[in-house]
């Protein structure tokens, strides 16, 4: 059974940091790209960041460039999203996902985690 399990969300004040983790199991994702997406209440799910499994290619949404960093620990089959300088507008449920296609295209992601809530207070 393929599983992507996110953790690390929580409540943090503006300017604070969180590190989200996404642990994969059930199959190898070494030929896949891994993405992070966010969905705020009443809004569509949107791209945040993505990385290919080798770690050589990364993409970021303009809104998080310079603040968020995506990385992979191959030995732990885990993808991370380090979130620094958090803003109130970063508040959302964050999802981890895997794709064999284009890293920036939400529609091409086949496997999804259940999401983890990030709340940034002012």
C-alpha cells in the first residue's frame, strides 16, 4: 500500500519556522518528483515547492522563494519542507504528493498524503 504521511504542522507566530516531513512507503519513488502544495480555506490547492528525488532540481512558488526550502533524505525515504519567516498568509493545509510527470503541474501528481495543518498567527 502506497502511503505518503505528512507531519510537522502546527501553530506558529509570524516570523517563526516549521519543518514539514513527508515519509513515503509502499513503493519506491526514486524515479518520481515530490511536491508540496497548500490549500487555504475556500481556496484551490496550489503549488508551493517541488524536488526531483535526486535533489538536483527544485522549483518554488514565487510567494515562498527565499523562505522555504525543499529537500530529500533518500535513506529515510522522506521529503522535507523547511518553512522560515512564516506569514499569516501561509496558513493552510499542506499536502505532500508524488509525480512521474512535470513537477509544477498539480494535475500530474498521482499520490497524495492526507495533509498537515499550518497556522500562522499575527
